[in-house]
C-alpha cells in the first residue's frame, strides 16, 4: 500500500492508524502505522499463546499502544489486519482437526489420486453417486441416501467436512446440495472444493478441500481471539486477514476458507519487506520460530504460483506467492542420531530456555537430568506441557482412549518427558497429541544454543546451557565439559546457517541443487572443492526479516558473498505487511465452442448456452468481472478496479468468432479496505 504524506500546504487530516498483527509460532508481533505520515510509530512483541491466542494478541497490541507519546482514541484506528503462520505451520507439521470427506462421482482411480488416504490414513471418507460431466450436465443424481448413511457412520469422528464433486467447477449444484444436507444433519462447517479453485482437477481440488476443512477451527479460533482482544481494547474497526497472495480479506470471508491463508505469513513479509527496504527486486528470507519462508520480488511484483502453493510436501490449489517453505526456524527441534549426526527440524518445539524463563522449576529438573547418568538418555532435557494459556473448551473429537489418558497427565506447567512418556504407547500418544496441537514438547533448539554462544539473551541462558550439556553427553557418550558443550552448540548453529544458505541458493536457482557438491561447498563455508575455489551468490539482494535473522544471516552473507539487507523493523516485517496490503480477487470463466455453432459459458454457478460466440463472450466478460468485483466487495474493499484478460483458441482456418474453440477469461479486482480513511 502506497500511502502519500500529507501536503505541507494543507491542514493535516485527522490521524488515522493502521494496526498490523502477526501471530507466529513463537511470537505475536504488532506494528502501528500512522497512515497519513507514512511511518511506523510503534512495534512490539509478545509470546504467542497457542492455548488462547487472544492473550498474546492483546499483549502485543497493548505493548505497542503503550509506546505512543499520547493516547490513541479507538475510533481513530481505521483497520486492524492480521497475518498468520498458523495455517502454514499446521500443514507443515501435520496438525489439523478431525475431518470427514465426501467425494461425489469419483471412481477408484480418482480417489487414489487425491492422496487423501495416504496423507491421513484414519480419515473417514465416503464415495457417493452423483457429479457432473464436462458440459456441466448431471452425470447421475446425487445419492442422498448414501450421503446420509455416510454421515451417520462419521458421527463423532469429524469436526468439519470436505466435499468435492466431479466437474463441479462447471456446475457446483451437487456440492451445494451436499453441504446443505451435511449442515442440517451435523451443524458442522463444510468446505466445497469449488470455493477454493476453478481447476478441473477434481482429485487435487478434493485434497485442497480436506486441508482447508482441517484448518477451519484453527483460523476461526484466531479470528475469535483477535476479536476478543479488540473488544477489550474498545477497537471497533474492520478486522482483515492476509491471504497467501499478499492481499487482504475481511475476517468473516476467510473463516470458511482458511486454506487461503496458507503462506499468509511470508506473503505479508514480502509486502512488509518491500515497504521497509524500498527495494523492488530481491529474495525474501523470512525466518521465524517454525519455518523459513523464501520468496522473490522482481520489478516490484511478487512471483506468484497460479498452479497452487506447495507447503509441507502438499500441492494445494490455492493461488499464492511462489514461496519455498522449509521446517527451519529458531525453535526447530534438534535431534541427535546414532553416530553423532545432528539434524535441525522440521518439527517445532518450545525452546528449553523459553519455558525455563516462564517456569523456573525447569532449572531443577535439568539439574536432576544431569545428575542421572543411568537412564533417560535421549529423553533427558525434554519436557511436556499444555500450550501457553490453554483453554479447557478445546474439542477432543477423534482422540483415542490412550490419547485421552495421556492428555490428562499433562498440565500447564512442564513435566519431564520421560515421566509422561513412560511406555511406547504413551510416546506415540504424545506424538499424536503434539501433532493435533493439544500439547507442546520442549527440547533443545537453535534458540537455545544461540544463548550458549552469547548470540541471544532473551530467555534463560542457564537452562539453555544445561540442555546443551545433556545433548553433548548423549552425542559424545562422555561427561559434558565446557569445551564439548560449546562445540555442540557451534555445530548446531553452523548447521542452521548451512541450511539457511542452501535454501537461499535453491530459491535463486529455481531448481533443486541440494545435493550438488558445489552448493554444499559454498553453504558449508568451505569455499573450495578439491583444489578449486568455489563461490555462488544471488544476483539480487537478500532481504532478511524475522526475529532470529541477525543471529544467523551475517554468517550466511559471509559464506554466500551476497548482499543481505536487514531493514529497520525487520523483526516485525510480517506485521508491517499486514497493515499495508490491498484487497484482491481473481475470477475465471470459460467459453467452449463445439464446432457446430453452439457455445457454452462455464462457471461454478452453472452453464449457459448461446448460439453466437459474440453473445457468449459478452456474457462471460460481464460474469467474470461481476464475480471478481462481488468477491472483493464481500472481502471488504471499496470502489474496486477490475481488469480482464482473455486467451482464445480457434479451429484451423477460422475466419471469425464462429470458429472459436475456447476462451478463458480472467478478471482481477483490486481495492483498498473500505474503512480506511487514507
């Protein structure tokens, strides 16, 4: 968002403030922007309280407001916008709510191609009759009896539902009817595949719908939490959410389509990084607690993946910035493997130094682990606790008896992992509960070793040191001397740097070169291979944002020999990007000719037939523009501007529009949030 300073020759307009909030895996950030002055006037951080996100959001906004030299009247806040890594992290870490799947008109091969059963082995899934053909005509009636029987079989096993039907993008009638039945019988939220994508690829649409349905309670919880925080602060402005393409949408319009917020965090970072750095071409590297996200901005335009964002190995069908997301962050779990190999991530855990700062009794537990030289091994220095500020009204649908039993032993205060995970079934239950976000595990992380190395000091250095000592003892099978402890810390830090450099180069290359010996030589810091000096670097600057970047990226800069820019307020770039976005939506309508002079206009609302190509194209043009405009208005924009592009294919030797075989019309509408006074 380009906000022009007020002219000095005219009276200053009433102050209008934009608040951006980013809820990350570890921290919740807030940034306040004075719109007319085009400047950031306050920033703040608070610990993300996954048990009740409202606590962290309220804390971050309150801390930011407290920095202002004067009180800000709530009515002068024109917009509060939120970016979040919750959806991205949930997909990467395999978290999600219990979901039932209804596939309409799918055959066995299509069901297999969805990959749903492989991704979620225990998910309740039913295939029923119905669906449409490529012309948008019903291939068979919707089998309502089979649907009702499937819902009876899924009772108590699903908190949300996903529905996908064959050729639904050309007629969504059966998806819509199925949703009405599901809502009437269960009262649960339902995701339709056609609400998320206009692609004909029904299996991929189905997987995207499942991922979306699994995220609904999580994003709905975020929205409700932010709204509670706003109510306590008497802020009554519209609440916007950043989508994966960097645009904004009203919270209520995102609540049923949370998959669109996948990559919301890096999208907001890209917007914020450009706003903060003033650069138009760069590689973004955004390092948080759970992930590192990398994207590209060239000539002021982000590289966008129209075929769908890929996160955590899943190719969704959601339009988003082209971003590489890897499970590498300041809070990535450090694992010690047989032979002494160290791995970093992809699972996130709570740093031991962080929980010790909140719960001082962890120090005594670590001392007890250090004094125990007989048993425990890899379980030493690990803890289990409920998410920060956990609420008691969390849904426990789909939990096994063992999981329920294990969950009852976990409390808000940390317990030694080895005492809770006292059997193999208990260990499996803990892993499952952790994936479902119902508990958190704490163990050694890069943030901890950075405390040992003197690169961080925001939490408990004493606890970080003891946790590193325990890891050194496990790795070396010897008592942890200060030298061995420091060596292990340095190796973990160096491996984090190596993986970061590799991710940056991979983004610059645009192809996979992780195993290339030249790439490895550069990223490891060796700088040579055999008798040859080796150097590889991006041709554009790297803009580094996120809380931990200064701990690692100065060394990344040295190894790659590239320009790394740390803009002011780089640690809250996501929050800045959230406050400076626009509302946007793209709609697609297709026209098909059959060679006989008949033309069909295909859209999720159904098919329309015309006897003249000109009439079909005119109708499609109006429909595409209207769909895009209505969407951005519903998402909170005012006075949107609509642009339309069209791609046509003709029969051989065609002389006029009568020979039209197909036309794809893509309309994009862009507008600013309607409540903004800028």
